[in-house]
DNA sequence: TTAAATGCAAAGCTTTTGCAATACT
DNA sequence: AGTATTGCAAAAGCTTTGCATTTAA
C-alpha cells in the first residue's frame, strides 16, 4: 500500500508499456508482478486472481495468491488494471484500456459484451437527465435479454 | 430449499399481505420468518442479513444469521423480497415492489437513489438499440456524480 | 402427527493482513 | 545496502451447509 508514487490513471497498450510505466513511477518489476501483467495481457480475456495465481492452466508458473491480489491492487491504483464483477463469483481483472461493458440476463444468465459506443446513447441521456456520467464497467447491466424478454 | 410450492414473483404491499402470501402458498409462518419480514417492512430501508439477525439495534429480537439467510432466500424465490449490491459489502435486502435504482459515484462514493421512472428514458433507448430490457436494480450504475464530473 | 423450519456448529469462498525472508534497484 | 516486494500462514468477511431438535399446521 505504501507506494513510491501514486498518480492519475494511465492505461498501457501492451506489456512493455506497462512495465515501463511501472519503472517510470518508481515501482519495482519483480517476477511475481511481471507474471500478473503477462497473464493479463496474454489471456485476452478477464481473469480472476485465482486463475492468475494458478498459472493460467499451464501457460504461466503457479504463484502466490496473496501476492497476486496485492499486485492487482497496486496495478489498479496505478491505472494499469481494472477490475469488475459479473455476478456473485470472484472479481475479474483486465488491463485498463480496451473496456467492454456487459449485459447480463437475469433469466437465462447469458452474458453479452458490448462496445462502450453501443451504450453512448443511454450514457448521454442519463447525463442530460440526471447529470450523472455512467460507466457500465464495474458491474454489468442486469435485465432481460431479447429472447427472455420475448417469452415473458 | 425444498419448498411446498414455487411460483412466479409476487410483491406484497405490507407485512400482512406478505404473511398471507406465504400461507396461501403453503409456507409456514414461523417466528423467525415473521421476524425477517417485520424487519424488512419496518426498517424503511434496505437491510443486510447481519443487521436483521442483530435485531435492528434493539427494535427486534436477535436471531440466527443462518436462518435469516435461509429465509431471505425463500422469500426471494417467492418474489416477496429482492436483494441487491451497492459495492463490496454484504448484500442488501428489501421488500419487493417499491424498487429504487442507484447511482454510485466512483470518485466520492456518493450514493443516489432514483425512482425507476427517472431511468425510463435510458431503459427505452437501450431496449430500442440493443433489444435488452435493463433493470438497474441488482447493481448500481457506477460513474461520476455531477460534482466529481465537473472537477475531472 | 409430520415435515418444514430452526439453531448451532462447521465449512466454503473470496479477499486481506502480519511478518520474517528475499530480491530488485 | 536498503527497502519494496514476496511467500507463507492465518484471519477476516460474507454466505452456505449438515444435522439433530423444535414447531407450525
């Protein structure tokens, strides 16, 4: 928690840039920390801490879960990583940047990832009507998918 | 979990109606179960299971946490109760019906409850554009409140 | 009477914390 | 060399489960 430096969010487009950002801010690049970044950038999908610590089914060495959590926290404070929740399971982590927003059907539990631009209409409307700048990135939008809405 | 009857959701406007609904469906009205309902209808605000079991600061007798959870689950399956999450804390429970939807500022953590009608514009737009019927009742909409949006 | 529901204890799952040992810079 | 970071172990916070006992109907 006591970090050499803490500043505003910055997203890195790839592993190398993330490592540079760490060094530039005075953070060490330990093997455990590098492993977390490699997993996140290598997976191409959001990961749970457990999955990262487990080595991503053989693609990476197994590592300590507590350290993974600590690194994810550090990386998130730095703005290199974000986490979100899709339901009652563990939190999911991904490199900051290429955010997706999620629609979760409360009936059939189908999960649909959409590009933020697809929700810009709603975002604008909410901002105009309520003054609130919505980011649907931390929790999914829960509701009924077209199929379940139809049969309701 | 093995219930005498399970059917579609029904909201009850008050304690008496909820008790009747229970009986009508063949569920027993035990003192523990009644206590959960009394707390939920009496509080006027969403409650955690822990708070219900704790007797709501003296307003009700202390009861068993596991039973509270089991009853909340039963009542939710029946459609008399719903639960939602506002952040990383425990789930919150309230009588079904008078739903609120929540806006949570990710910067100052201000929580704003809004009437569902205030989000109907956005709901309609999302339905038109994505075919998805959004209910912002299980997770809050996370983003920036007017004040924090202004200073960003 | 009898099966639903309780109360207690224990465990499960996710995340956090304390601390001595290690390793990055 | 000095301190950020690790690895291990233990605990914390929320929720679920097993089971013998109680109780509503």
